[in-house]
């Protein structure tokens, strides 16, 4: 009897610990697909910014940002706002915030909690990543790249990440937000921090927020 009771306590403790490690998922309203600046104006305003206010992004702004980055724009086929080679869709979009780490589910247009805790400082080796309210991390899942030789997976995933990053740049230019794409990242350390599988690779990161200056 005592053994059963002890086992039950262990199970409840493990469940409680797991719940504490899981942050609440921010509710994303439906993305607004109209409005914003015309494309040519957004291109003229596109720039890198490295100074961020700590103010959180409004839910609608966060929703629009994620959809612009790699959201589903053709529901009938599940294809995205950013192209990928052979429609592998191998790039996952993670968002690190003060509350925790999330993965963007494009089909459901929602943020899936990964774990609680602020890992923004690990998303780049520059001090400003700690103050950006959202640090996007682009992760290639090589398991989805059927038929791609190992020698070309890094090439394709890097190119496909570039399309997503430019979408983020143009959205930020349209909305008056600051962003900069970062390659100066301790990728092995970040992959360990994010608890990624061996066939998941960090490509780049990109903090986003309201400009401080």
C-alpha cells in the first residue's frame, strides 16, 4: 500500500513539475492581411535596428508578425508566405520571450509552449537581445528534407531562412518596429538550451521590438 502511495506521489510531483515548466500560450488573434505600408515604401524603410524598448508586442502585432514570417497564405494547399525548396517547410519558427520559449504552428496559427524561462540572452552574443520583447529563432529540421544529400541540407535551409527573415524585415519596416538578423550566435549552446534533437539545427536568430531611439 505504501509503495502504491509513494508511486502516486511521484507521478503527481512529476506532473506538477512539468506544468510549472510550461508557460501559458499567448492567444493570437486572426492575422490582419490588409493594411500596412505599400511594398515599395516598406522596401525603402527596411533597415537593421539594434536598440529595443522592453515593451511587449501587442497581441495583434505579434500575430501579424508570425503570419508574415511564415504563415499559411493558401489554406487549400498549406503553403506559406515564404518559399522553401521542394515545399519541405523545414524551417521552424521559435519565439523566445520573457515568459518562455514557443514554437509557431503555422497551420493552426498559434504558439505552442516549449518550456518556461527566459532564454533571450542565449539567442545572440550581443547584449541587446536581452531587452527585445521577442527573439525569433529559425531552426532547420533536417528530418523533413527527404531526398536531400547531407551536403546540401545546410545550403537549402540557410536560403529558406533568408526568405523568412526578409519577410520579418519588411513587416517591421511597415509597422515601425526594430529588428536585425543575427548570425553571431553560439548555435551549439542554443540548440542545447532549446532542447533540440540532433537533426534540428539553429540557422539564425532575429530579435524584434519597438525601437528605443
